[in-house]
């Protein structure tokens, strides 16, 4: 996940990311499981039904905001 964020220009450390993931899990928006791969234990996160609903609502708000920002493109602020 950190590598994917970096690919998009975000420099996020594990010390920043994991508390966010744990908080989302406590709120019931994510669920985690542990998986062994090549002797390394990894934690996998998946969105819950509530998490997917929250994501859809956030996306709608972002679309609305960006729509308003670019609604009157006339070169003036």
C-alpha cells in the first residue's frame, strides 16, 4: 500500500499509515486478516459493507466539490 501511495506522489511512512488503518478497523470500516507468504506474516485489509458505503459517500462529496471548482472555468478565481 505504501508503494502504491508513493507511485501517486505520496510519501507516507508505516508509522503514519498503520494507525489510520487500525482506526478504520476500530470504526468497522475495514476488516483485517493475517496471511503467511514465504514465511512472512502479512495483514490484509478489506473494506466492510459499512466501509464501502462510507467510501461511496466520500466519493460523491469529492465529485461535488470538484464539480463546483471547475464549474465556471473562466480563468478567474
